[in-house]
C-alpha cells in the first residue's frame, strides 16, 4: 500500500496497489488502470464488477449502479472484485456507502483482489466469499515506499468494525513489505476469519478463525455443526464442515437440481480426482436419527481438479421428515481396500432455515449431463 507524495487540490491521497518499486511507477500504474464498476451477467443474475485500480469516483459509481442490479435469493446484490487496489480514501468511502447499500463481495474464479480491494472493500461486504481459483492479497500501506503504520492501523480498525479480528488484517498489512504481497486462497481467507457465508446468522454459526486458534494452541478447533450456504452453479447448496470450519475434506452438502424436481441430494467432498475416487468407493450409508438408507451406486462428481463429491439421494418419501424432524446425521462412505471407511457427522436442528433454503433454490441450466445415478 502506498501514500502518494503528490499533493493536489484534494491534498495528499493514499494509494494502495500491487507491488511497485517506486512512487512514480505507482502513480503511472494507477492512471493506466482506472477502476471500472460495471454490470454483467454472473450465475444467471445481473451483478456488479469492480475491476482496475480504485480511483476517484469509484464509490459514487457503485452507489449509482447498486440499486439497478439483481438481489439474489439470499437477499443481497453481488459485487465481484478483480482489482489491484487503489486509493485508500476512496476504498473507505466505498465501504461507507456499502453500509447503506450492502452487498455480497465475491472474488470469482481467476480474479485477484489486492491491497485496498482486499483489506477494505472485500471486508466491507455483508457477506464475503472467495470462489475456487480466486485470490486475495495483502501488504503494507506506505509513504514514499516506507511502511506507514498509522495507515495500517486505520485499515485494521476498519476490519474490526466489519467483524474481522484486528490481527487477521494488522498482522499482514504490518509485516508484509509495501513492495511485496501475500496471496490468500479461499481456504487461507476462511482460516483467518476473513469470509462470511450466507446463512451463518440464521444457523448460529459463530465467527471462526481456525488458523489463529491453531497458531495459539497447535491444533484446529472442532468443526461447528451449523450449516452455511454457498453458490452451486446458478443455485445454492447448504454445507457443513465435519473436520474443521475451514477443511473441505469430508464436507457434507445438501442441494437440489431444477432439472430433477422434487428430489434432494446429499454429498460428501473428498480429496482426489473422480477417476481415482470411483475406483475406491464401494457405497454410501446414511444414518439420520431413525432414518437410514444405503446406496451402492452413488454418483461421483468432480468439482475441482483435486476435489470430488460422492452423492446420494434422500429418499423422496422422506424429504419433508429429513428437513423438519431429523437432527443427528452420519454420512459414511465404504471404501475398497486398502482404504479405510470415511465417516462424517453433523447435526441439522439449528440449521432448518438454511437447509430449506437450499432445498428450494436449485441449480438449473448447467446440468446437461446429470450423473446417471441421479437420473
């Protein structure tokens, strides 16, 4: 992060950019890449995208456009972020406007949100998430290439006001040099408590900073059983982490597919490509209070290069009971030797509203090839 040494009629302005070697280059970079706030289609909805370097007028442009785009079913418009940073003061002005015109900030697949974009604008989202393949970057504020601790502290104080711990911002903006940058993946950002998923308040999910806890105690805290919401194509899925709040291994998901009306599916995410998982999985057993079913032909669905879902269907005649009366849930995957069974456990009772939301906001339009066990 940088403070400009140029003084104009508006006084000295603070600038946050990707790693630059001089103030002159910084200013050149900012002028070449002025920010744009535009409307685009994303997951079937009209959303906003902030791209380029945050500059004078970015906040006003957001205010002008935010009421013209779609509010998604979870209640917020989307602000996609793909920005190298920019003016600190303008980023703080945008954050102030977002208090009155809230949004869900998203760093989409392939995008990078750094400096003021990451430490101020992303954090200002009422919900804030990073898609697989997105990255968030932080480094220090500076004046003339020298770290500016007063600016860093102002950014950390802003984070506290938005439910992020002082240390989760201050540690990185203080100790990462202005001419360097530290990149966070989706899992990194979740581990440091920078994200906030839809459904957290409704299910009672408590603020989670697993990597902070691990630094202090040597181990991750136990996973919470409260379910949250994530995007699934142009719909949603509810998910519960069973290992830790940040670990996607053995994450249990619940979702529906609009092309298959009246049906509901449970999944468990395990590490590995689909071909390897297919050869290792022998079947699925689900235990939910007094309800039980076995599935000897679960669907195997690769969602990321090294993440695969094992999917089973909730018995259609038991869906209402499952959503309204069941509490304890055990999802077990039987594995062929030499692999050991995989068993994840969670509860449902605190998350009824989140589960029902996922069951009524299905993915559609992108499942031309629904796995054959789900047909």
